[in-house]
């Protein structure tokens, strides 16, 4: 029986992007009972050439120099943000608005206001959405992927579960 895939969209191909891609790639070997198999679907980076080179090196199916295009791709299930810290908020809010699950490298944001806006946006989503922050002594990307859906990802209080509501960005800004 073929397991369903979880299409990963990765933003950033630097050191942490490489580490996250490797973790997703190895998840199948490390966790044979995964309910879904992570698939390195799309890598977004600063420009098309950089993205294409990194995607080929890491084993992604496709690439783009436009992270917004990747976030809005209906085939992307999870957006993994490993970009420079000052870009996390804008990227995470756009991914949440697009209805994507978000996994963000630490720090979540560079200001408390940005972090609170991101958390509020995820909570305002009208669907079961997970947003998580990578960090020391927390579950790795591959370990989080391995958790069955009946046992939600809860590596720390940084995980935000969505609840019914209006547009996540509008809701976050109105709080």
C-alpha cells in the first residue's frame, strides 16, 4: 500500500535549509511507520538560479525564485521557513493566509509583536492548522513529520493550533 505524501515547500537553501531538507529526506528511513511520507516538492530561494541549483542538490522536485509563488502552489502542504530571521513574519503570515501548515526555524520573529501576530493568524484559521517553531531540545523536522495525526505535534508551547475564524491576517491585525 502506498502512503500519501506530504509535499514540503522549503524557503531558503542556506545551512538551516540544507539541514531541514536532509531531515525530511531521512524521515522515511528513521520513522518507517509514518502516516504520510514527506516529499521534497518545492524549494524557494532568492532567485531562480540559486533555487534551481539548491533544489537539484537537495533532491527537490521543483524550484522557484519567488517564495510567494511556492506558498500559493496548491500542491504544497507544509511551508518550512529557513530564511533570514527578519523575513519570517511576512513569509509565515502569507503561508498561513494561503492555508498552509508552517514550520519556522528559530527565532519565530524578531519582535514580540510579530510573533504574536503570527500566532494569532494561525489561531484564526478555520481549519486544523499547525504552526511550529524549530529550536534546541525540540522535535526535529523529521521527528515532527513522524507523529501520527491522532497525536498532534506538540514539541513546545510554540506550537499554535488553529481555530475557526476570519481571515488570519485580518484577525491578527484586529487583536
